C-alpha cells in the first residue's frame, strides 16, 4: 500500500516537501544496525538557523505549552494546538487550535471549552484537523462546561472548526475503544485511523495502538505496557512512510517500532534516541524530536535515569535505511526541563517547526543557504 502523504497535499508527518533531499540528505547505503546500546548520536552537523517569535499571538495572549503541530494542505500554513497560555486549557475560554500563515500571522482559531490537553495533531488530505486530548497535563471545568466529563478523546474538525467526529468517551476509560490519555492520531491514505494511547509510564497504564476505519469503527488494537517487541511505554508519536509502514515513537523505551498496517513488527530503531515527535516527508526524510534525553529519561526496566549521554534535540535522517544525518541540538539543556521540540512538522519549503512544552513556544528552523 502506498503510504505517501503526497496525496493529502502536505498533511502531517508525511508531506509533499522536497525538504532535505534537495540538499542531498538521504544516505545511499543500506540498513542501519541498532540496539539499546547504540552509540549516542549527538555530534552531527546542524544546517539550520533558529527563528523564534515568528508566529505572532494576538495582543495580550502568550504561548502555552504545545506538542501538537502540523502543516495545512496548502503546504505553507501552520496549524498548532497550544494549551491556552498554560500547560492545560481546563479553566480557559481561549481557542486552543490556531492556524498561522507562512508569515506567522494568526488567521483562524477554534476549539474553546472542548479540549483540556491538546497533544497530537494531523491535517488529513481533505484539510480536516485531527487533535488528541490526552487530558494528561491537568484539567478542570470550564465556564462553558462546568460539570461535564471531558478529555481522553480524539476530535476531527473541518478547516473552519466544525466538529465532524469524536472518538472515545468523554472522561476516558481503559476498555475497548474508550481511551485513556491518547497521545497522537494518524490517518492513512485509505482513511484508516491510528491512535497511540498511553502517556504515563505506570505499571497499570494503557500502552497500545488502536486502528479504526474511516467511520470510526474499531478494527484492531496492538500492544500492551512493556519493554518487549510490540510492547510500549508511552507510545508518544505516529508517522507513516512512503511504503505505508507505521512508525511508533515508543518514547519510554527509547526507540521507534516500525509496524505494517496489520500490526506486524518490521523493525526497531534506537538511533533517534527518545522520540516525542516524528514527521516523515514524501521523500522519506525522517525528523524526530527528542525532548527528554539527558535529564528525565529513565530505564524502562530499572526506572533509573538513563540516556544521560544522549542530548535532546531534533535528529534528521532517512526513513528508508535509518541513517541519521543532521542534528538540531536543544539550545537550553537545563534539567529537569524537558527541552525544546516535542512535536515536529515540516512545510513544503523545508522549514522545520518545533512545538515546545517546557519553553512554551513554536520555533521555526530554516536551512542555511
């Protein structure tokens, strides 16, 4: 099956960009050898310049934490879901879902009073906006809904903000298709919907991938909490390459697990360290945001701190062979901060966008000429 997101006109995690292939990023050699003891990848070149403050909030409004970012189907406008100036929208009447044009001007917003903790995002081939509410960063009633259960759901909005579909039950749960802390959402080219669930690392946490058809009917679930093959600890991010392979950012296990669309494990990669966000473009360049190495990462078995030898930042390479070519380091490695980019997206001009939880910002990275 062709998984290329080119058909959906530069949507999330795979787009129509020329990106880094235009400057010869992709490696020519074969598959990467990897394992838990993979040598840290910290010292690669950084061909990007950082642009802070390019996205302009309305007067009187400041950035909140954000991990949800994607590209509009026009290839240049940016969608982001931020947490209402704080780390959750529980008591806010602000719109968390924002659209900026390529100059950083806010052109659309919606979603007030509905979402507690926007976490993952996808723009599908029709331009619809999918957002997960992990309800994992605090909550509370809003003036618009003072007593109603909320959170732990996945929402599909039209480009104008009309709610088209809701997956999961308000307030959450841990059975069947009822979510507990959904992290990310991905729509395949055939319309199937994938949801990564489980934000905490407790022994009782959900940690699985759910597959739905385009109507929202549950087809299958894969995985459980653990460290073995097809087991997960904080499956934090989803992406799909041109072959239709599903990349799962298994953050708590410091790895990416690669699955086919039937849930079969195809490969496991450790060389991108601790993945919080993943974006794969139409040329199979892969961009992985590591927001936790070096400070808060813990061994999935012993729970001792690990990955202290790995630096946080954005690692960029090839989804074809797993090679890592470039590294945009976290500019402020101050433990216990969870760093800069947690979510990542790339526009049709090759500009990279890093959505930041700790620093509360959306940064833009442009290739040096």
